[in-house]
C-alpha cells in the first residue's frame, strides 16, 4: 500500500510543478503586452464580397460608420489587425478621435467601421443613421494605448481642416460603392492639384524653380532624408494641397505680425514648410492655422508653440495630412 501511494505521489509531482506555470500562462495580459500578438485572421465573405485581413500600416479610407457593441472607445473593422489603432474623423464636423480596433465587422458591405457607443459619443455622431467618416491607421504612443485598453478616452486630435474635409467628402461621394477597402488603400488624393506654391522649399509635390537647385528641406540643413522621424504614428504618403495664387501684398501690409511663439507658452513648434515668397507662406499658414516667421532668407510656416512633443503630435499629423510630408517637430529657435 505504501508503494502504491508513493508511486502516485511521484507521478503527480510533474503535474503539480506545471500547474503554477499553466495558471500564469492563462492569466490575461496587461500593459503593452496586451497589444500582442497581433491577429490578422483568415479571409471571409459577406454576400458576394471577400475580405482579406492584412497588416497594412498606411491604411486610409473613407466610408460609413455605424454604432454597435463593444466596451470603451473601440471599433470593429473588416481587414485591420486585432488589435490595432485608428484615427476616426467625422466628415461632417472634422472632429477626430483615437480608437482601438478589437473586433471583426461590421458584417454589412456598405459600412466601413462599427464604433462602440463610447467611441461614437466622443466623436459626436448620433445613433440615427450611418455617419460618413475617414479611418486612418496610426501608431499612437503607449500612454494613449494604455488609456484605451483601460476603457478610457485618448485626447481628441486636432480638428481636420475644412479644405481636406471637402476632398474627403468628394472622395466618398464619387466612390461607386461605399465598401471597405479589403486589401489595399491609399490616402485621399487631391484631384487636379496645381503645382506647389511659388517659392516653396521641401513641398510634397514638385519643387518650384526657386528651389530646384536646393535639396528638399528647410534652410537649416534638414532634408527629407535626414529629418527626424515622428515617433508614435505611421504617416501615410500625402498629396499636394490645392493652393490658389495669392495677389501681392501692398507695402503697408507687408510687415509680418508678431509671432505666436513670442506670446504663447511652449518650447516646441511644428515646422511645416519654408518659402522664398512671403505671400505663399502666409496663404498656407492661414489654411492650416499656423504662423509665419522670417529668421533669415526664407519665410517659415510653423504651428504652435506647444509645451511638449506629445502636445505637438496632433498638429504634425494635421500638417502631413494637408500635404506637407516634410513637416517635423522641433524646438523653438
């Protein structure tokens, strides 16, 4: 009898040793580990349309949003990885929020994304009918990821400018169907965009004659190839914005106004673009809500100032979305 009991005890020892490890493996992950592993999933079909999930970094599409299930500020999407993070912009108001994609859906072909009730409330859309939105995948900082994982709200993004909203609405209206783009998508393109404004240095489009002999970038030597990469977001390629010719200013109005950097608090700005023509710089500054400084040879368009890089990040996104792919965050100088 003792031999049988001893044998059973010895045979049970490995199982007892494994038990704490198995229990630990089954515990839910928290912190940054909760975003991994990222699940892509198998293709699936809704009606006659097959969707192929893909880990696409520069996903950017317009379509209709509906309100569905889900906790916190979360969403369901047909093709983006689970989990992933998106910026959702209401095309009616320009309001933009950060949302965590946690589910597959919506299982209807003419709907792009399904938002939780909390996400819809933060975005400001009602429950009556589908709302037109832009969905863009981003890579937010860990602090914002943590807020969404815990059921909270990330800070609202800077509102999308009206010029870009018009383009997005046109893209939505001109689409033959309002289907989610299953495998590949591109950022919104501006139709029939003219050449870059006169004197612009480092534009996302073709350089003007004034800058043809200079490398793309701003006059302090930073170029498109060595500019510091914006951390915390995957920024899709952007199109050249529509800019109308600007009549020359009179001598009485040529004096630049005081820079906001001299009166507002903050040591960080977003450097948007550099121009050799003052009128072009002021036109762009007015469009994106920035200001103009003239420290030397060039007229510089900037946004800010901001107290930190994190506070400046939404403005950088706005500048890049408006077509200024060389925009960057830098200290006030």
